[in-house]
C-alpha cells in the first residue's frame, strides 16, 4: 500500500490543465474531494481559478466538486479587528440594500399616487374648491384616499365592458334588427369564429391601459367643458364629460372590433401558385 501511495504521488495529473509533476515540479497540489484516479489531484492555482469562475465574485458562495459533489473546504486567513468590522458592515449593507431599494421604490410610487390624486381632485372639482375640500378633510383620510384614485382608475380601465356588450349583441342581434342598421354586420352569420387575443397578453396593451386610465380625468374635464359648458358645477360637468367620452369611445370601439372580427372570420388561405415549367 505505501508503494501505491508513492506511485500516486509521482504520477499526479491536474484535471483542470492536465499537467503532471514533470511539467511543473514547483506547483502546489491539493486533493479537495473524494474523487479517485485522474480527478483526484489538481493544482492549487488551477482550482482557485476554477472556484473564482463558479463563485462569480461572491467569495462566500459554496462550491462543490462536479464529479462527486463533495463541497470544497475553503478557508481564509484571519482578519484583523478593523478589517473584520469593515467586512461585517459590508455584508450588512449588501443584505439591507435590496430591502431599502424596495422601500424607496414603494414609497416613491405611493407619494406619486398621492400627488396624482390631489391633482385629480383639483382638476375635477376645481382648483379652489379642491384645495378647500382637502384642507377640511382628515389628513389620514387623504393619505389613504388620494392614492386609491389612480388605483381605481386603472381597475376601472381594465373592465372591458365593450367586449361584453359586443358578445351580447352578436348573440341577440337577430331579435333586434335596429342594431344591424347602426352596426352593420353584427347579425350576419360568419363562416368561422376567429380567436381573439388576450388584451393583457403583451406589455403594449398594459401600458395603454395605464396611460388611458391616468389621462382619463383630463379628457373628461376637456369633454365636459366642450359639450356641457352650460353646467355651472365643475364636478357635474366633469362627470357628464366622462360619461359622454366613455359612451362615444365605446361605440366606436365596438364598431371597430366588430369590423376586425368580420375581417378575421372571412379571411381565406389561397392555394400556392404553381410555377410554369420552362
């Protein structure tokens, strides 16, 4: 057995660079795992480089042998008291930074929503009236109520009532002939039912919902001033403008989606054109 151990030492081969003792007699060798045979020995320098690649900058990450899955025993020189305190502070900061960043992001979104809610109140009710309402209101109510305004607008925008109306009209359009004169093609039979895309399937539709919801109070105010200028109350005028905008936009959207539906339902795939032989 001693002869075998001596023979093993003389014929060591690094499994990283495949060099032997004859190639570099000054290299430091190590057997870091349970492997036997050709993967038992490895250069200390080669294994250090390989561990660096696996750790990817995280010196505390655990690394195991790719063959026997034994974890490498990695030790570091003892640190001085100053370096130990600095290393401990660095680790604490590294662990706390993700939570701090998440808190800052949530806080930024919250105060942005509060600001948007306050601006919306002044825009809908009127600048002076809105300021008076918020000054008289309870601060806690404002901190809770104002951020819910953009949330409710976004949730309301996600309700696609036009699709439900369009489905009902397609189902009962034969009984209501007046719908065919308003929206041509609703009651016509179609050769096939086309597949409809999910409105939230892509990020573009999500951004449209977000932008449409946040711009809606401004549009409602403008439409209210244009169509209901005789109404004295800013709140009533804005509400009427919002209702009118939603109704008009919904009617155009129903017509547009129906035409797209018919176009998809009546599409055809042509035969491949045969090339004439020369």
